[in-house]
């Protein structure tokens, strides 16, 4: 049975093919690492609850996109309804890092008029010996775009939780501050509901545009 | 300060929000407007971000509509035709030509009395999803009102029927099978129930008998039974069954299918949260979402809407003979889809209804192979197998149980000795399933299988759109997709029949008040499931049409679109996808052109375009992995 959540955030995971998007998500949602993973076709879906504060749960609906170029025209149709995103590159694959800029440009065009809060993820950090991208340059790039940077490994389960929960917290803060608002026709943030027992007086919905027609 | 949802206002807001027809929440407003324009001549809100081509599309479509000789005869929108109008919404998008032929057929099922109106009334549900998707609120609102009235009338007919024919016999068991007679015409033709039905389950067997028909007749049968059982049950059902809510919601809303299902799910969750200590019950909507059915449906809607927009803008860029040629191509694809829909409404009997799980699996694989898309049916097959397995394992128990029961051993606890539960996590407990467990499993299986069917159709859409190496003629793909959808629906219907049989036998010693709502709920969700699959299938139409345009049109220089009023100044445009390529063709008339395109599809498409304007004088075509730059002098 589905647990109760305060908000639902839709996150999109993008990046070149074979950087490990599906593996990262599977580690996060299923707690396991798949040695063999088929290339994603179009988009796949995962979800998980995250407790950002005691009693405050947020449901993450994760859209796992195909990294393959050939699916690009399809996957970009899916960007629009996401509030957050993980932009992955493979630290052992310099090319995937160089393409980060392009991914950002592409999403920028396709999410308008909305915005996506991105975190830059340097994946496969367990393969440090084969590293082709230094942490420093990745951090620099992330900063240039106002993103956080984090290095993860799905295989060794390093920073996987942190990557998702930090992003979730950041979005939650923005929602709390009203910088991101729930809007009709946009699936990025959905408000859940709180049952009677969990009810507390400070939990007041700060919603707009809910006309009572 | 916190913006958490407080309980009081949260619940209130939720309700208000869901009462509101939020057509704005359709993923792509623009498509909707385009479609509407062909139906009504209302001013069309132009998407601020939309490009000029769409405006042109609207105009073109309007012109086409006006020109068409068949249109005027259809225009009077009285209550009778309203339902057809509803279905017509999408049809009239750009391809009005064959509408006329469709209408009379549908109207045949609209006489005002007999059991047919029931069919007609419910048949409307089959097409609502796509109609809502591609038509805007005003027109749909009209259609829906009419449908609503019709549904109301239908329900009244039901109560009259049941009052007259079934009422007097209520007190005897013989009266029970009468419920079957009240079901649609084809039901008497069905074979008697094959499963052993204890006498106390007479009524249930009568119902499950009806279930042997697929789709709407199941629903009708279920409703007859509901009338028979009484209004109270109906209300109880309505409370506990998101699927039923969907039907009700249907009458009031104009939103997309995924949206509606989402709302139903939210409401259900809300309701659940309020009864905190309630024992575990089955919730189709929640489970369907848990299996990501909603997400796949929504993603499919996004693709469908986007494809529709592309088709429109491409059509708008054509004229004369080329337009007619392409239109007739697109119409022939559409006809395949329309035929499928008619078949859904008129002929519920399918050959091979009793397929085994394995047969379905191999058929599925074969059909996907035939489609020439690299989709694998693993997940769907697995879900199907899981469902068939547990219900199969129920069967031996059931016969044992019945045998025992005939000896007077009616205790439910004695239904032991059934094989290990197929649910992996229950391997160790060899206990017999209770009626409640069978019910839960039934609902869960239906939700899972349906979600997987929709996922499969979504994957197919993605693969068709991205363009396979070896293209199969789109028309043939459409035909294969019809087969695929039919196979899925048959399988779902067959499952729900098995589930109700299982419920009937396992719960033979239960009181009707306990068992009937469960059986009805399974019937209803089974019927809804097939409807979802069919609705999802209809979403594939624009996808196939775009695919057809992509594969055929740009390979023939003759279909090069006519060029509109484009300035001969230098043009710089950032392009995307097909629509972008159309713009590219236009822009090529300019002196210098810059295009930034991504993805492989464009390499091929671009080559086709360049080929089609080969008389032009290109200075340079520079292609980097993600950017194609075309300088044209």
C-alpha cells in the first residue's frame, strides 16, 4: 500500500548512454546493483519515498531516460514535467563529461517555461584508477551552471542516497520558499495530503491558482 | 513557516482541485486547440510558444472542413449524435474524409429501446479517452453531457428491467439466472458455466457466466447484477471501487485519461488515509500506479499529443495533390484504428478467448517481431504468467473444496491442501487462500497486467517514433498493432473471468453481501482494464501517422511541401524534430540557413530533405555529432 507523502517530485535522470543512469536509479529504488543492464528504451519509471524530516515524506517519481542519441527526440518530450534532474556523466569517460553542457542546453530549451533543479553527478567513482575527469574541473563546471556536484557509485553504493536526498531537500526548500509552486498542468510538483493524525497546525498549504470553479 | 498540507485544508483543496475540469493540464495544449478548430469555429487560443505553422494548420483544417460535402449532414448536434460527435473529435482532426461512413454504423447501436441502448451507452466509454485527449473542452463538454444523459437513461432502463422481470423472482434461487437474461443479447449464446457452482453460489455463477463475454457485456452484466442486488450495494461498490469512480468521473470531467486515473487514485488514497486502521483492501488505482501504469500512460499521451501536432503542422505545409495523397495515406491508417474501435463496440466475441498464458506469450513475441520494432515483451509476459499461475493453482483447491462442501463440510478453513502459493514471498505458507486473498490477488493482477500492457504499447510507440532500421509499412504496423491490442484485451478478459470463477468457488460458502461486491469489483476492473488498453492503443494513431510521414514522405522529392511566405532574409532557426524539419524545408527557400538539430533521425530526414530540394544550391552542409549546419545560397 502506498504510504502517505507530502509532495511528489518528478525527477528526470539524463546523461550520455552507458554512464549508469539506470543502475544508479535501481540502486536507489531497489537497493541492488545490476551487473548487466539493458539499454533503456525511451523512458522508464521508478519511484521511492524519501523522508526529509521526521514524518515528512516526499515521493520521488523518477523518469529514467534513454541516453542513446537515437532516442533523444523522444526523451526530450518528457523533460517538461520534471522539477528536478540528475545529470550524470561517467568519470572514466571524458566524452560524457564534455557533453554535459549540451545536455543542459537541450533541457533548457525543452522545459520552458519551467525550470529544472539539476545536480551534476560524476558516476562510477569506484573506478578511480580510470578517472578521466577530475573532481575539481567537474565542480567548476557545476558551479558555472549553479549546480551542486556529487560523485557516486551504484556498484559500491557510494553517495547514492545522498545524491537523491540532497536534491530532494533543495527542491523542498524552494517549494517551501514559494520559488517553485504547484501548478495545474505541470506534473513537476504535486502535493500529497496528510491524514488527520499527522495533522499539525504549521502544515498549511501554500498553494496558488486553485480556483474553485 | 511551512507549506505542508494541513489536513483540513489539504483535503478540501484536493476535492476542489479534482472537481475542476483542468483542461490546462493536458500535456500539450496546442494540439488540443488544433483539433478543436476543425470541429467548432471558435477562436483558437494560440500557444504563445507555438510556431506559425500551427496557426496555418488550423486554418487549413478549417478550410478542409468547410469544403467537405459530408460535413454539413453531420453537423446537427442533437443528443442522438452527440456520442458520435465525441468519437468524432479526433477523427475530424485532419482526416474528415471517411467520417461519414463511420457514423451510420455507430448510430445503428443507438435505438431507444431494447438492450441495445445499454450497449450504446457504455460503448461511449470506449472512445472517451482519446476523444478527450485530442479535443478541447467546449466541444467535449457538449459530447459528455449527452453521454451523461444517455448513461442516465441507460441506468433507468436497467432499473425498470430488473424491477419488472427479476423482482418477482428474487426470493427463489431460480430467479437468479434471470440476471443473465437481462444481460446483452449475446450472453445466452454463451456456454453454461464450466466450473462447478454450489447451489448457494447460483447467483454468482450467473454473473460469472456473463463474464464470459468480454468488455462491455461484462460491465452490463455486472450492472444488471448490481441492480438486482440493490442500490445499497451499488453505493458500497462506488465507495470502494476506484474503477467505478472512473465511470462516474467520466461524466463530469474533461481531462486526459492518465489525469483522470491519477485523480481517482489520489481520492482513493485520501479515503484510505482516513480509515487508518482499516484492514488491507484492494485498490486497483493505487496498484496500477505502483506498477507505473499511470506514468507509462502519461508518457504515451505526451508522445501521442506531440505526434498529433507534428502531423498537423506537416499537413499544413502541404497543398494540392500532395496533401490529398498524404491525407489518403493517413486516413487508411486511421481506418485501421477506427475499425478496431468499431469491433470493440460491436463484437465482443473473440476467437481464441481461452488462450493459455504461454500461447499469449508466443503470440506477443511474434506480433512484436512482425512490427519490426525491437520491443521485448518480457515484463508483460512475466506479469501474465504470474497471474495465470496463481489462479491456476487455485483451481485444484477449488475442486477439492467443492467436493468437500458437497459433503457438508463448509468450513472455509478446510480448503487446505492447495499447492504452494506462486507469490514468491509466500512460498512457505501453505495456507489456503481466503476469498479476500483471492480478491486482492485478482485486483492486483489486473492492475499489474494492465500496467504492463500499457507499458508495452508505450515502448512500441517509442520504438516506432525513433525509427527502426528496417521499416515496415506503417499500414501493416497498424494492423499488427490491432492484433496485439486484441490479444492483450482477450488475455485480460480471460484473466478476469478466471478470477471471478475462482472467487465464486472459493467463496461459495460466503454470503452474497460479502462475495458479490468482490465479484462485481473484479468484473468492473477487468472491464476497465481492457478499456485502458484500448484507449492506450488509440493513442498510437498519431504516432504511426508521424512515422508514416517520416518514412515515406521525405523519401519522395514529390512530396516536398509547398513553401509559404518566407522572407528571403537570412534565417537562423533552432529546430527540433519533425516540426523542425518542416521549418527547415521552409527556411531553405531563404538565402542562408542555419539549423541546429539533434539525433540520428535527422541525419536521415535531413538527407531526404536535401535530396528533395536538390535543385537548390547548397554551399555547405556541415554535420557534427549533434549539430547540422546548413548554409544555403
